[in-house]
């Protein structure tokens, strides 16, 4: 093709060759001066920066998407979820948690659990037991908890608490609260129905006995 002179510059990204900028000269052989070599080298570096920026942008978009997905799942969960960091500060809670405890996001977020404890304890039938249970959970970062809590308004909540780990290190605690009130009412209704059935069978047996007599 009549090419007599070439000037090539590698495009490197994270120590790997990702491309080459090729300058080809047609005609008499050309001696590339320092300015040309410097320009092509700068252009190659610029291309590497563009590639790095593009990858970073893709990574940031992927991170935003993941965060958005987790936030949506967090808020859509049927159970109340609360997150407390290693310093005992309540850093996050979903809508369901706030509904269960009749508290707003601004009332609880960013505040120490020790300061918020009376707000929760005031709603349960055994406030002292509830407060002691929470304190025990945070006294040992490794402990896992599972219990039920009876509220003054008749609701029954199931609490599960586990440490939050990051790279093997405990960085906080996550607690979930499930409303078992409907389940308990259903079980009571089932038990009452069974008792009525048993009573009916007894009456039927007595009737049969009386008829025989």
C-alpha cells in the first residue's frame, strides 16, 4: 500500500495491553521527531484513561442498580428490619419496621439504641424483660437471638437478631420483626373449633348412651 514509515504506541490498562495506535506514512521514508512520538504517546495514554473511565462508569452504574434493587427489596419486605452499627447507632430501618413500632424514620435513624430503648419498651407488656434482652444482644457482638414479644395492644412479634459481618469482621447487627398476631388468632380459633368438635362428640356419645338406656 505504499507505506514506508510507521509509528505505533501501545494502549495499556492496568498493566495489560488493550490496543495499539498505529500511524502509517505513505511516500518517502519519514523520521519521526520527538514531538510526534510525544503526541502519539499522550494520545495512547488518553485512550487508556477513557477506557478506565468507561469501566468505572459501568461499575458505578452496576453499583447503583444493585443498591436500588436492595433498597426496593428492603422496603418491600413483609418483616420489619432494623440495622444497628457496631457503635450501637440505628443506621437503617424499613417501612414495615416503622409501622410495627409506630415510629417515624426521623425519630429513630442516626440515634443510639440506648436512647431509643424507652420508645420500644413502652409498647410491650414486659418492658424490663424487653430492655434486658436488647442489652444482652448488644453486650456480645457474636450472639444470635430469637424470641417473641407481646405488645400492650395484643400483638405478638417474633424477633430474630444476627450479627452483620463484612469480610469476616462484625460491623453491626440486623434484627427482623415478624407479626404473628394473625397466626396466633388462627391457632386459637382452630383450637376452639377442635374443642367444640370434641365436646360435640362427647354429647353425641352421651345421647347414644341415654337412648340405649
